[in-house]
C-alpha cells in the first residue's frame, strides 16, 4: 500500500516486475538488473535510449531571466525529442555511425543510459542516468540542463543544481547524474490521493520524472 507517496522495497520490486512484463509485451527495451550487495540481491531497472536534440542556444539556469517571456526565448530555445515514440518498436536510432556531435544549431544525438533504483532513505524510486555524445564524451551538467524542456526549466530554475545533480551510483559505485528524490513523495502522495491506480505507481512516477530529461513512457503501459 502506498503511504504518503512512499513505497517499501518489496513494493518497488513488485512494481519492477509488473513494468518489465509490460515492457516485454510492448517490445520495449527495459531490463531488470540484479546487483549483489553483501548477502542480498538488489533489483533495479535499466534502459538504454537515445535522444534527438536540435539545439539553437539557451542560457544556463544561473543566468536565466525569469522576466523573459516565451517570445523573448524563441531564439534561445532547445528542442528535445525522444527517438522512442509512443510505439516502442518505432526506433529511429538504429544507425549512429554517420551522426555528428554537431555544432550549435545542428541536430545531434546524445546517448542516455537510464537506471531506476530504489532509495531506502526516501522510500521512493530514483532516476539515475548517464549521458554521452556519440563519440563517448560524458555531457557536462550545463549540457544536461540545456536538454531540459523549457517549461520544466522555468519551474526549477531557482533550484536547478539540486534538482539534477551528480553523485556515485548507489549500486555501481561510479558517477551518474540523477534527479533528486526529495520532492518525489510529495507529488506522488498528491497523485495517488486523487484515485490513481497504486499498481501503476512506478509508471506514473516515471511519466512525471522522466519527461524532465526527455524519457517518454508509452501510454500503452497504462492500458
């Protein structure tokens, strides 16, 4: 039972199994991973994906002017489009061999590795991700920020670096970016309190959190 937007480790594991089953039905590419921690086995979800990014230019969150209108930002926007559409089998990232990392204004590809890990401290799932250019260079935090949808950017501009940050992956012990889980229980409590199907907790959470960095979940997961 979801309590105050939080879930137990056992509930997380059950949600993982349900998402993996649906992913297989939809021919999506989520994988359930196992990691030995002492005498215990910890489960998490992983998905490799790629994003089509058309970048013109946008100011960083430290210089973003909240008084600017959408019209003012028309020439300083970033268009981010996930290569995975609402139909998971439609994958436009089959061949990256001829793709350039590009200059400003060009269409470029960034390769993302997404992990969904349970946080015992917050009792919620956490989205970790590694993001690189096609030639293997890890994106900087500024570059990550500049792929955030403009509407999300406006909402989190004053707390940008604590919302998306970098730390050691809790299971793999190497550096990953992650979306901080400090607000997760609050907004999930609101969503589940409005009659949302608790069995779809993980899908509902992922739809809200993943969209910040262009990770889209097919609506078929909710059918």
